[in-house]
C-alpha cells in the first residue's frame, strides 16, 4: 500500500501508477448475491450448468459487480493521511474489454490521472484497471472520481 501524508503529497503524484491490490478470487456465491441484490439473474451469471455450454464456457461476473469491487481495491492500493473522508463522486468512463470468469482471480491497478481543488474538497481522478490473472487484456478500465475532504 502506498501512503500519502497529505492531500498535497497525493496531488504531487499525478501521472504516477500508485500500485496494485492483492489478488482476489471471485466466487459463484458472490455473483449470486449480486444478482439477488440487483435483480439481474441472467443465466450467463447465475446458471453454471447452462453457462458451461454458452459463449464463455462458464458463468461470468456482472460487469457492474466488477465495477463494485473498485472501492475496496482502491483502499488496498493507497491511503491519504489527514483526510476526514473520501467519497465516490462518480465515473467519467467505464469499459469492460473482457469477461471475468467466475472462480478466477482479479486485482486492480491504480493510476492517479488528476487532482483539482473544489469548494467541497480535492477531486481526484484515478484510472482503475482490473486484471484477470493470466489474461493479457484488462477486464475493466474505469476512470473514477473521488472527493477527499481534509479536516
């Protein structure tokens, strides 16, 4: 984990790759819980038997489940001291270039692409790239926005 002593130190790192999260194995149980929470029970996500003969050779994560893993990945990659709170502010762009097979391991990489001061706090743009272990193409590339507020 990369730790920054202040928002000024964090801002000085614009353009830098901040690191990677640990590998995380994604399970069918997680996919099923996500399907239940969102109402998206499409068979490519929730029916392993049918999905085995489908286009992906097994069940795959919902794209939005992959996206939902980003906040925890970001917390594992970097920390900013002397910050009262950090909140998700939104996304500028999200792409899912390849599916994530259930049972695979994923990790996130973070690049700080911008920070600007606003009346509410520091708005940080971080490009998150989700990798699937052993695969050359990313599963998700998301330009995230987070608002950090100092005391």
